[in-house]
C-alpha cells in the first residue's frame, strides 16, 4: 500500500496564536491527502541556530520523500531568499538565513534551488502561511523540485558562523545548540566526528572536569558528564539535575573543550 506523503512543520510560532493552525488550514486545502507532523513550534523566537539543530536532528528520522517547512524567519518579507533543498532524499523549505547549516553539514547528497516567489501574492509578514505551506503542498504532490526555481550551489547558501564545532589540536570550540527540558546541554559537537573520546574537560566559559558516560544513569549525583546524546550531538548532563544550571550555560553560549582525539 502506498504511503501518503508527509509534510513536517518546524517553527518558532508557539501554539498561543493562530499561526500554526493557519498553516495547517492551507495544507488541508492544498494537500488534504498528506500526513502532517509537528517537529516543534517551540523554537525560541528567531533562534535560527536552535532551529538548525532541530532540523538536522530530525531529518534522518523522516521517511524518504518527506517535506519539511522550516519557518524560523526573522527576515520575513525582506530580500532574503527562500531555499528548496533536497537532502538525502528529503525535501526542506527554509529561509536562506543559516537554518540549513547543520543539515547541510550532515547530508551526503544535496541539491538546492532558489524558490523565492517573485509574483506570489503573500502577506509581507507571514510567509509561513502564504508561501511555505503552498510550496510544501506542491512538493508533496510530486512537483519536481527543479520547478521551484533555479539551482544554486549549496556553498552559496547562508551559513551560521561558529555553529559547527572546530578542532584545533586537542581543543574543540563548540556552541550550545539547545538546553532541553531536563537541563541537558546539547553542544554542536557532532557525535560522528567527536564521539570517540575517553577524557574531556570544559575550558571555557568555565573550567570543569567532565566524566565520560554512556548513559545518564552512569553518572554520580552532582557530577557533570559528557556523553553521546540521542540527537547525534555530544551533551553535557547531570544525573537528576540540570547541567545548564550547574555550569551557568544558556542556548547560544560558546564553549571550548579539551577533547583529545581518540582519548588519552
């Protein structure tokens, strides 16, 4: 039996206002046969870096052919482009503001197109409803991504500076991508690149020894641990507590670790 196409929504709209409902209303009219999935509408307002993390962490779990409308768009209505990208067989519509940074870093096969509508009637302040939702419906209906606009080199897309972790010898610079509801600090250290470690120490913004662990339950009470998180990035965690509170860290903070490659 053929599976109905999936359209996933990722926004910073929250659920108090009618914005998410209006996007879904457009999709219900334009693509009534599609399944809808809410990745999150709780991205911090305008936080493109957090949205980039949510997108990159979720894409591998979506079925091939799924369409994501990722609308964290502080520049809505300006000259910023709208990008339609195919990443490893999944489609993403996003503003060209760096939201694709982490997903592009992980993808093996990428095609990107400028889907900026030049004549589409749209509210200057709500492209999620008036532009992204109709484009998502078109892709879900089987329209070729090439029909949405001219092809772009993925290197020409806006990338958020300092978002991806960088190694310089035994030092790794990183960033806090998100702090989850448990107080776990999700860093931008990708597990595939930085997960093979035996020792770790946080150097900045505060100095702290870190315990290596495979699970939260392995950590002793009050000890800050460093482990490979389920979202594909290394996390700082405290058993039965908040690593963010223990270290005074917030979303967006820059970090530096002593992280010997392969351990010490």
